[in-house]
C-alpha cells in the first residue's frame, strides 16, 4: 500500500483502525474533558485520537516538507464505580487500556508506520476517574518501528 502522507489522511486511517481495534470502548476524534462525557461511556472507556503535531521532515532534494512524522496522542478517559470498586480496580483498568494501546501500535495501520513513544497513566490521582495517554509516532511505514 502507498504510504499515507497527509496529516488528515493519517488521522482518518488511524481513527478507522482504532474503531476496529478498540471495539469495546468509545472511540472519537478530538479531545473532550472527562466531565463532559457520560458516566456510562467513562466506565466503558473513551479513547480519543488527538493530533499533537508533525516533525522530522525529509531533507532530501525535492522532499521539502514531505515524509514527516505525525505525533498522535491516544487519550483514554475511564472511570470505575466508586461504590463497589477501589483505586486498585482503577489502576487495573488503566493498565488494561495501556496494553490495548500497545497492541494497537503493534497491529499497525495500512500505509502508516506506528511507533510507541510513551504511555502515562493518572496514577489514580482523581479516583474514581483515570486516564491513559499514549504518545505515538505515525510516519512512512519504513520510518517508524513497532
């Protein structure tokens, strides 16, 4: 498959792949504050695709502003039932989502090379609400690694 170069085309391809991969979660493009999301969605887990920017353009002749790497964030909001679940349960949920993010990067997206930079969690600081943020590089298939 031909490499996907445009930022918006990468976003659309990644979002479609996310919807298939994170089928048990609510998937959306763009960031939304967790207080604006339905409690039922948070307990299911909301995975948002946020474009962070693009860099690392090719410096080869005729390639100015081409073959860049788009940095995307998979921002995942989640919640547990405070009446029946503990902070340890929230941590387990966050770790499950983190592993799903890693599996998503390993599975890849046609026409895009994905590379995982980092994953951060809420450390349960706002229990019963939590989050996971995965920072992912999206570039030409040969430019990034799984």
